[in-house]
C-alpha cells in the first residue's frame, strides 16, 4: 500500500519505490530506501511529514505515493 494511507504515528517499512530512475534516486538520497523503517509524524490530506534515519522530511502527496510500504 502507498504510505499516504498510513496515519500519524504509524511505523512502516518501505517494500518498493515506484517511478523513474531520477525519482527513485532522489528519494534514496533523502534516505528512503527499500527496507528502511519510516515513522509518519504527521499526515494531512496525503501530504506527510516522515521520520527516516532520525531525520524529519516533508513529502507532498505525489512523491509520498511512490513509497509502497507494509506495517
């Protein structure tokens, strides 16, 4: 499921990242890699503030929807 479905406080693991190479590279540079554990700090209308590797980052709905996760 895309991470945009997760709720505030959920901790999920990335299982797949969709999109072209440049999008996947950009997300990887931010710390979003397959297997990474991510906490949803805040979720508002699909836009998310996420914590990955101790850093908080904001992603809009279009970028966040590229992260497919499992609980």
